[in-house]
């Protein structure tokens, strides 16, 4: 086969794989063996993560097209590489496909391929199986010379966040109420962006700790604080909100896939250069302080509220 794929036998499973490969074209490489072989650049470390999108848990079928769903599932996984300051090396898709989704397989694959292509991440393997509900489990592999983590923040560091928050939370609230979301909010929920280039820029400009906002700003601020053994003091009034989103929504809104980052106070972070380069703001929203009873303290007009928990409906 082309693009380094191995020849495969007959049967429904391999027929489906061939359909996916036809859809992906040059976006996939080396498919057909028992495992993918990935070259990691000299002096860099392998970074890996897995993320699952499950029908009726993370989405309902009517909320988005199959292509949007595939793109979103790949974005969610690749965002974990962004949160480590890593560049992508490969993506693997484990697809659980019910009978009533069979006809949409190529559209799902095209969405995954679109995200992979946009972020220069080849599709290098995966698995297909029957399933009672649609599942897309995406594993991503990347590399970085100095992978960032949640555990590097120190008292005195300054906290910044990328982008403007609240859109996914507002869109999800509308969808759960059987209302059409506002277009900008819907776009932020349905078609988020994995901030790969932004994460690498932050890593190169002195970031000490980094996390993506998939559980909500307050929740993920708490995760970073706990991992680092510190507390965060956040200025609620400084949180950048998407137009028509209130501060509470911005604080709680999960699945943002923006980045929360700590930077030493002595580093003059070029926020204007960041915005010119990436077209989104980089906003100072707080400081790292010595460990307190609470992992996140807020100042300004807001109150501390709980974030998102994947195991709670």
C-alpha cells in the first residue's frame, strides 16, 4: 500500500480500516503492523497521553456533525501535548463503532485527519471494533527537550491564561436545555484549538508549570496548585471572558483547552508579542503563594466554587 502501509487481508474489520486510510490519504503513515515505530529527536523526551470521547457521556449525536466530532476528539488529546510544551509526533485512534454509525466512519475519520494535519501530527495506528455506543479514544505521542508539568510552580510566580473563557460552558448549557448556542460559544465548544504552538512558545519563554483548561479554570488551577504544593491567588475580575459570557461561566467552563501557565516574576513575558503571533490574548490573572488551607483563593468580585469532575454527571 502507499504511504508505507502494510498489505492487509479481507474481512469487515480490514475493509473498514481501508476506508479510513482512503479518507486519510497522506495524513496517515505506516498503518498495518502490530505497533507504530516513532523516532524521537536526539536530546528530547517522549511525551504521551490518551483521551476518550464517549457518546452520551461527552456528547450527544445531534450536537455536532461526525466530522466535527472527529476533529474535536483529536483536539482534546493533542491539547495534552500542548500542556506539556511538546510537539506532536504521532496519533493513534481506537474507534468503537456501533452499527448506526457505520455510514459516518469516513466523516469521523476526516475530522480526526483534519486536526492531525493542521497540527502536523501523522496518524500512525489504532484499532477498530464494534461497540454499543460510539467511542473515539485518541492516543498522542510527542516530544520535548524540557517537558513542562503541573508541578513546577513556586511562590512568587505569576499566573497567566491564554484566550478568552466561557464559550464551551455557555454552549453546553444551551445544548442541555435544547436551545441553539450562540454561534461564537458553539464554535468554542464544537471546534476548540489545541494550543500546541502556544505551549511551545510559553515553554521557550520561561514557563515553570503548565496545564490545559479541560476541567474549568478553577478546577485546573487547583490541580496545578496541588501538584506544585502551593496555592494560587486569582483575581476574578482579571479573568478574560468571551463576549456575552459572565465571569462565573468563565471560571467553571470546562473543555476550554486554553492554557494556564506560571512564569517567574523576574521574567518579562512579552504578552503583546504573544497576541500578535497567535491572535489570542495572554492575560495575567494571579500569583502563586505559599500553601494555604485552600489550593485556590480568589480576589475581586467572585467566590470560590467547585470545578468539573469527569466522574460526576
